[in-house]
């Protein structure tokens, strides 16, 4: 090894998560209530920014199936209940390995 560079990274702040989700939604042509953005921010703090952003599309599908063009907090919460982020999924697999992995 010739050299080592250590870069310290910090978790995203809630307002940064809101801004990133807002930008991602705009790029995808989605409209969200302010409360939905705040919910995504809370989810992003709890899980990851990637997971929070991945909830945008299914949340939009729920809103449209309900006859709405705007994603609500309830849409985001319902999607969060339906899906699992990568960390929670990995934890579940470890805790229940005997059910999934033959030894």
C-alpha cells in the first residue's frame, strides 16, 4: 500500500434529506405534501437516504391509485410499512438464519 487517505463522512442532516428527496421528486416529476417530505426525512434518519428516496415511486403509485396527484404522509408511511430497508433486512436474515439458510 502506497498511501492511505481517510475521509470522514457525516450522516445527512434532516434538512439535507428533505432537500435531496425534494430534488429527486422534481426530477421524477412527483409532487409531495410538506408532511410527506418530513416523513421521508425521518425515515432517512432512521434507515438511509437511499431507502427514503426509493419510497418515492411506490408512494406515488399509492397516491395515484387513490385518485390523487400529490403524495401524502400516509402514502409514505404505508410504503414504509410494506418495504424493508437493507439494514433491517440483513438483521432479520441473521436473526432467522435457520429459516433461510440450510447448513
